[in-house]
C-alpha cells in the first residue's frame, strides 16, 4: 500500500510535465515574451556577449564626470544609446535641458561632450548601438533616446498606460524595466515590467 501511495503522485507528476511540455510552445508564443519580434534571425547568430565585439551589450558609462553630472535626475544613459551628433545637441543646450538648467561650467561641458561623442552609437560595434545609429536619418539628431526609431520599434507593444505606472512613470526610465540596464544589458531575459 505504501508503495502505491508513493508511485501515484509520481505518475501524475510525470503526466503533468508531459502536458506542460506539449502546451509550452503555445503559451510562450503569446505577446512579445517569445517570438513575434520580427528579428529572430538575430538570435541564431553566434556573437560575443560583450559590447566591444559586435555583441549585444552596450558598454556601460565609465567616465567619472559623466556619472557625477548626469545620473542625479534620471537613468545614466549609456553614450552608445545616441549618435555623436545627438550628444552634441544635448551638450550644446545644458542651460535648457528638458526644462532644467544643468548649470555646468565650460570645462565640464567640454569633457562630457568629448566623452559622449567618442563613445556615441555611431562609434560602437555592439549590435544595439549599431541598430540605433542605423535607424536614425542622417539629417536628424534626436536628443531623446525614446524618440529614436529603433527604440520606438522595440517598445511598440508596450501600452502607454504601462509606462505611466507609478513605479515606472516614463519611457525614459529605462532601469524600471531593464533590471540590468545600468550594465548596458537590455536583453529580453532581464526585462521585468513592474505591475504597479
Ligand atoms: C537636473 C536634472 C537633470 C540632470 C542633472 C540631467 N538631466 Fe537629462 N533630463 C532631465 C529631464 C527632466 C529630462 C526629461 C525626462 C522626461 O521627459 O521624462 C531629461 C532627459 C534626458 C535625455 C533624454 C531621455 C529620453 O527621454 O530619451 C537625455 C539623453 C539626457 N537627459 C541626458 C543627460 C545628460 C547627458 C546629462 C548630464 C550632462 C543629464 N541628462 C543630466 C533632467 C536632468
Ligand atoms: C515599461 C518597461 C520598459 C521601459 C521603461 C524601457 N523598456 Fe526597453 N524594453 C522593454 C520591453 C518589454 C522590451 C522588449 C523585450 C523583448 O521582447 O526583447 C524592451 C526592449 C528594449 C531593447 C531591445 C532589446 C532586445 O532584446 O531586442 C532595448 C535596446 C531597450 N529596450 C532599451 C531601453 C532603453 C534605453 C530604455 C530607456 C530609454 C528602455 N528600454 C525603457 C521594456 C521597457
């Protein structure tokens, strides 16, 4: 009797696993979680995980002045998220920065500008930056990462209401959903959209 009691749950556990395996593809095919991304060809490629090498990681910000001056109000955007000409536009208007006066002295502006332009999306070899740069018309220099065509496309399935959840607030708040965003890792596996 004891043996039967033990085997029965085991059998049903086995059946459950079999059933889950059978249904799993259907479940995961839903929404943007798996598939439907239109760029699955990208996944099959063998490439380094490291950004300097054609991989998918955007090199994290590594300049002390940049970290100091540009992270107090928002996510510390990696230089590889905008092309050099966009950073020129951003750094050319620090007195009127999206409604804020950053009050930076000339030497600091010069240092940040040099750092940002040297590491802009158009100077990088990682796939994310390359795609960002390629998606922007050469005659335009967007100052918002969130208006870059590649970014808009990658986030098109997210509803406006999702971005305005209290813990997210805005599309500009990359770190709210990209748990490894600060490391320049925006991979799907590390995306977690907060429920509230
Ligand atoms: C005093 C606060 C403050 C500081 C300091 C600051 N920013 Fe901003 N930044 C803002 C605000 C406000 C916005 C607009 C955010 C929004 O609309 O949600 C913004 C937006 C941005 C955006 C566009 C983000 C998007 O929506 O795609 C970039 C790029 C940016 N800042 C770069 C910088 C850089 C570079 C520095 C350092 C030189 C810097 N910021 C320092 C307040 C600040
Ligand atoms: C509301 C949550 C949310 C916010 C905020 C957000 N993202 Fe995303 N992001 C996502 C989701 C979801 C995807 C799609 C994941 C997938 O299917 O690969 C995505 C995809 C991406 C991708 C493409 C990754 C890939 O695997 O193809 C990049 C790059 C990216 N986001 C960067 C950013 C940056 C930079 C910011 C801030 C300016 C930002 N995201 C803000 C949720 C968010």
